[in-house]
């Protein structure tokens, strides 16, 4: 293979609209307004219109989660249910507030939160559930509401900006707009990525969103009037300017990823030794990641094979959170066997929107050669 194929290639992704990005960013640089202002408000309005729910910008996706939990009054001793199979930030914020992370398991085919597992760990201290829309498709929020009708759900939508519920009560609604809060990350490699850190919070509950907005600004409702403990978490105008440009290209970027994923799915359909990702019946899939399962201890051999032939792969995530040193004090209360087995067999392959047809073919051929 000629040139190595990385997981993502941001300069190549930006190339078709690089001059628009440059102009937008430079215009902020020359304006002298580097905090807040109309550029940020404009992005918030556009994101809200895209998602169909009011949005506030914050510093990053981790802050977004923490602020959402603070706005829900999560305090020391409260229990917050969170999947053991997700990025650490989803659970970290629980610990930071002195609350207790209560692990639940995930569905082994869709990788998202398992409502039955949630049911098994509910208690009278359960104060919230964090549902992660992992890898780009929606978690089953309706099923969560059925098992825990009175518990607020925070949708961690860091990986699924643009994913949509396709059936059920929330058909047609965007991921991140149906729970008490939806939280988003604009980490550069995400579906909608900034040129640095960025995040957002969405909610259709105006008083909750106003509270989150105040918390994100040192707990102020009015300048120098601090009503509650808050944090300093801002989406800056340079990022907002870049995100406003990139939001225009999001639908075509998602379509490109969906098309590439479709090609992978048909090319790999009849291979033995590899399990393909499943799209849940109630969601579309935006393929933030295209994640295969290679069981029976063969995953690492497959990763080396791909690497030797110039195709990058990544393992999201090699250690479930309950096995991480930082979270060892949150002891499991239910079986986390799916999370444990997924950590040993998942592997993601490149699926970004700027992959060339020849690269897609090269990836397909390399995977197919390994499993044939
Ligand atoms: C599921 C999930 N939640 C939260 C975050 C945190 O987002 P950020 O890196 O913007 O703080 C990430 C980022 O990787 C994520 O994947």
C-alpha cells in the first residue's frame, strides 16, 4: 500500500472549504472580540435550528456533562447510572461532584446502554442516568424512560451530533434533544469538530437550560451576581466561527460516512471471525466510528495486520471503566460482562468523509484478506 490511511485526516476534511474557515477565523482574530459575542450567539442559534432544541455553547464535552449534572442538583452521595463501556469523561464528572457512579452494561450489538441492566441497579438514591450515544447512533432513551420514568436522563451526545431517532416516541428528533439535557463535544475529530476544544448543551426545558447557562458562567444570572456555585466554561468565538462554517457541511459529511459504512457492511457481510456493527431499529447511524468485533483473542493480531499494511485502527475502549484505577472505588453492582468482553474485541477502522474511493477499497481489501 502506498500512503498510510489514518483514522481521520482533518486537513483533507477541511480542504473543500478551507478558505471559508480561514476567513471566518481571521475575522474573529481581527475583531478583537475573543470571548462571547455575536459569533458565539450565531453558532448557538444555528446549532439549535439544526438540532431542533435550544443550545448553549460551553468549553468542551466534559464540562457540558458536569454542568448538566450540576443543573440537575447532583450532589455528594447521589447515584448516577452510567455505562461501564464508554469514554472516561461520562463517568469522571460523576466522581468530580462527589456522587457515586453506578455502572450498567451495554447491548453487545449496538454498544449502547442496556435498559435491563439499568433496571437492575436502580435504587432510591438514583438521581440521574447518563445515556451515551456511542459511536454515532442513538441509545434507547424511550426504553430508559420506561424502566426509570422519574429519573432525569442526560444524553451524552459527544459522539453523535446529527444522529436521529427513526421510530418510536422520539421519531424524527435529534440525539441530544429528548432527555433533560443533551451534551455535545466539538473535539476536532467528532462528527462536528472545532479547531480545538468546544462543547454544547441542549435542552427543551428552558429553566434547566437557563440554570446550566448560569452555572457555565460562574453561577451568575447577572454580571457580578453569583446565585450558585458555577464553573468557567465558554465556547470561544474562534471555535464558534469555525463550527458555523463546518455545520453547513455536516449533512454531506454524515452522508459520506454512511455511504462508506454501507460499502463496508456489504463487503464484510459474509466474512467469518468478525462481527459487524448493528444499527438499532429506532435510530440512524452517523458512524462517528465503524466498529468491528473480532472475538476469540484475535483482535490484536488483526490490528497488527492492518497496521503492517498501512491502515490505522483504534480501540475504543480497551479497558471498561469499572476496571480503571481512578474508578475502582465505584464497585460494580451488576454483571458488566458485555462491557468486559467488548473491551477485548472491539476495533474501529477509518470511516471519515474525506476517504477516497481507492482508500475505501484498500481498507476493504485488507480486512477481507485477513478474514478470508
Ligand atoms: C462519549 C464521550 N463523552 C464525553 C466526551 C468528552 O468530550 P471533550 O473531549 O470535548 O471534553 C467524549 C470525548 O471524547 C466522548 O467521546
